[in-house]
């Protein structure tokens, strides 16, 4: 009886070990690897803004493990270029730091088959605001600024005013022309 | 002698160009006619990962918004909130979450158009987002008035859970004037499937 019990116990242990070996281990996907690294590198105070931004770019592209590894290297290099956390605005950092970080961002975009463009903000709210665009070929896949939107109207009233002034000039020139003709 | 006539013609031509570029070319009807309207190109295809929402491309209409009691119905919701998208409907802030991802979904729209009724919406009102991957229902739990330079108002608060944040210019009685304030409705999710994120 004892022998039977010990044989059965040994078999159960063996089955358990084999089951653990063949059980599927859920491996992280390349995109998950990138986000995991981002969580490690981005200060906690900024993650609520930057993680969704990064995920919303990644969900529009295919990423393999080689590309993910290269992008992770860019992220680590960008982090190394910034000596300390000075704030969440680009203008808080030196020109050298900005240049180094942007170079890594552009390189990461190239790895993923994307191009990016950073321009002074069209409607700056704060000093040094920038607009950040990402393209996949000709197609824009991201238009990022962190600002509160202008939501009063979609019509540009400055241009309407310019147009109205031009009409007034045209009317004035027409009247003047008529007077000239009349005086002859 | 010919100068006044020449000036008249030039000024009228310039005015026409400015008006066309500013108003007509930006109008939804013109864009529909010329095929400029619409979301992203269909050339972009990405595999949907298990447990994740299907890929949504920048500029794409991914949901329709309805608020109980509003006259405005079926407001299109676009991914992105650049000016061209806000002219067509509500825009989703790029660095916010989609419905079902457990975070804050930030939408903005013009007070002179789709979000005119935001100001009179009461606490307890239900809001429905019919997205391309399922229906979500939210309840208004709070309102917030903030300055247009206060970006931090758009960021989710800790332990906020899954919320919908709708904002527009305030107060609406000032019409088309530039406004320094924004009014937001903060809405808690009461129905809708949960999806994974990469983090």
C-alpha cells in the first residue's frame, strides 16, 4: 500500500512538472514591451498624458520585436540626454537637450516607418509651445499639442475682417474712378 | 485714369480669394463635394490584437455621441481635435483614452455648433457613445469651469476611473467672441465593455 501511494504521488508531481513546462506562457507583444519601457523611463507625473499618446501612435502601426528593441534603445538614449526632470514643456530644457531628444524621437519614427515634424505652435498658448505631427507615408497619424482647444467658432474672423476691408477699398476706388470720369 | 478701376478689380479679386479660403473651402459642404471630407485613408491596415479595440486611425470617425435631452443628435466623434475635425463634429484629444480603456476620453466641440447645449446639461444626464466596437453609456457627475491656458484641467485625476470629459467655450451667450473660459462635463461610465491597453 505504501509503495502504491508513493508511486502515485511521484506520478502526480511528475504530471504537475510537465504541465508547467508545456503550459503557454503569455509573452509580451512588441508594443507592450515599448510601453513597459516607457513606464519605466517617464516620470510618474507625466504618464497620464504621455502613455495614451504613445499607445495611440502604436495602435496605428505594425511593430515587430526588432523594431521594438530599436525604439527602446532610442527611448533609453533620450532619457540619458536629459539630466533631470525640469518640467513637462520643451521650453524647460536646454537647446542641447531638446536637440538630443528630438533626434532620438525622429530615429524611433524612422524605425517604425514614420516621419515626424515639430513646428512652433500655430496657436501658442504658452511660450515655446510646439505642434508635433507624425506621418505614415502621406497620411497623418498624429497631430499632437497639449493645449485646450479654441471652441468658440470655426470661422477665422480676422480674415473676414481683411476681406471686408478689401471690399471697402474696392468700393472706394470705384467711386473715385467714377468721379474722375465725371470731372472730365 | 485706369488706376482706380485697376485698384477696384485687384481689391475685389483679393477679397474673393480670402473669402473663398476662409469660409467656402473650409465648409463641410464644399469638402463633401470635392471629396476632401472624411477620415483616414483606407490604405492603412493594422491587425487588431486580441483583447484590444480595433485600430482607429487619425481623422477617422470612430463614434457617434448622443446626450439625453439635447436637440442636437448623432454628433460625429473624430480621432484627433485639430481645427479641420472640429468643423465636422466633436474631436477626441490625441493623448486621451478611447472608451473602454479605463481612462479619460476627452472630447471638445464648438459651442456655436455641436456643444451649444453643454451649458444647460444637468448632473445625472445620460450620454451615449456608439463606437465602432460597442456602446458606452456615461452619467454626468460633475461640471468644471477652467481657464483656456490651464492644460492640466484636461489631464485625468488619480483614481478617477473611466470617464468622459466633454468641454467647450464658456459662456455661450458671448456668441462668436473669443472666450478665455471653458466649461466641462465630467461623466462616469455606467455601461460598456472593457478592453486592454498596451501598458
